[in-house]
C-alpha cells in the first residue's frame, strides 16, 4: 500500500471516528478498543515508523508524538458527556469541545510531520495510524473510567 492510500484510509477512519464520537452511543467497553487495536497493528505491521538513517532523532520525535497522543486523548476524554439511562446503561456523546480537541490533535500531528520533514526524517504514514490508535485508546480508557464512577442518570461532562 502506498502513502497516498494510507493517508486516504487514515482520513476515512478519522471521519468515521469523529462521526461516531459526536453521536449519542452506548459505551460498549470491549468495542471501544477494537478499532484502536486494529489501527495499531496495521501501523506497526506496515513499518516505516522510524527512519533508520536517523534512528535517535526518529525515536525522539516518535516519543514526543506518543506523549502528545496521550495528552490529547486525555483532553478529549474530559470533553465527552456521559450519562446513565434509566436502565443503568452508560451512554456517551462528544461535544463541540471534543471536536475542537480533535482538530487541535490533528493539527499537532501535521506539525510533527512537518517537523520530521524539516529535520530530514523519512518516516512512513503508518506513524499516523499509531498516533490515532494511541490517542483513541487513552481517550476510551478514561471515558470508561469516568463512566464507572458515574452513579446518577444526569449527564456529566463538558457542555456542548
């Protein structure tokens, strides 16, 4: 698969993620980890995460991206509105703040990509899939954690 195909697939997945996060949906804990796990496996399997000619610099940039992915996942997690339905089932819906956090997250990824190119690194587009997988896993873990602490039926979280 070439870089253009990877970018199109990543954008399609991102569009699906955004669409699903901005709709009211039950929090199915196991389902929350399926897509990030698939993205991580594909990203790692495709290779190209590191530029072998500049391994140290490449690892450093990847580490900074990982920290950013975790931070943005945590930020988005607190913007998700959570509530329990009358039957006790946990529901979630992203807010306008969730969308704004996604946009900043995407822009940071573009910035990391530009920084890598400016530093002369040659890394594949698979790094975006790994970034997306990590940020989704963190967001989902924290949404589930917040949901487990929720006892009432009233919505909690950031206002839309």
